[in-house]
C-alpha cells in the first residue's frame, strides 16, 4: 500500500448528489403536467444523467473496489458482502426507475408519471440506507486498504461515463452542497484548463440547468 492515505470524504460528497437529486426528481415528476412535453423532456434528460451516474458509480465499486477489499480487509468481509448485496437491491430498483423514465419520455401519461415517482422514492430508500451504511462502516476500511490512486480509478471511470456535454453540470451537482474545503479538493484535482472552464462557463451553465429543472432559483456552488 502507498504511504499516502486515502481521504474517503470524496465519496460522501458524491453521495450528496444522489441524496438530493433522486427525491427531488420524484416530486418534480409527480408535479409535471402530462401535456407539457418540453417539461417532461427536461426532467427525463436530468433523470438520465442522475440515474446513469448512480449505476456507473456502483458498477465501478463492484469491479474496482470490492475485489481489492475482499483480498486485503479479511475482517471486513461481512461489510463488503453486505455492500454487494445492497448494490443488487439498488440495481433492481434502478432498472425499474430507468425503464419507467424512458417510457414516460415517450408516453407522458399520468399513470406512468406516478409509477416513476414511486419507483424513484423506492430507489431513494434503498440508496439512502446503503449510503448511510457505507459511510459508517465501509469508508474506514477504504481508508486503510485502498490507495488514492485506486480510488481515482473509480472516479475516472465515472467521469468517462458522463456525456462530455454534461460534465460541467454533474460537477456543479457535486459542488452544490460541498463545503469550501470540499470544493477546493475537487477543483484541485482538475487540470487548470478545466478549472478555468468551470469558473468561466460552468457556474452559469449549472445555474441555468437547475433553474430549468427545478423551475426556481437555486444557489450556484461558489467558485
């Protein structure tokens, strides 16, 4: 293991995106008018981003973290096994929500909207319980047995899964509830041109996106 110790707070910051966006989207879907095709497209596009990121985040953990932890953290085997079981439950709920989101985009009927909202709330219950458990019991194992480079591989895989046109939007979602120290951590890991792009374009793009999705003013994460 490298001498440099992993600070797993980055995962906590990422979790806040899903804790905030999934229940918010459930309420917005339920409130959307069935005849408002433009509104439904806006929400379905944002659902694609959030649900896709959640699925890729968990697949990255399944492929890149769990095998290493099983090998290195034998006393924590039960924790890792529990995380994997929870991922299976979340994957099932995620598949239902994703399928309903795609159906809602094309059919836009009230029953599908209500089913999607309930599916998102079920997903939120599974995901929130998992993230609580993960933050309390798994992150200490990660700090002891996963290197910063290995964790960065999970983050890089997640970034590659986000469409390039959505990268600044997802960065804004990460930074929205971050503390000043957490924002500095995320931004410091970005190349200088990417930081400049965030400061000059990203904050305004995220403001426009969240206003369009939430239909109200929102606080832009500070640069």
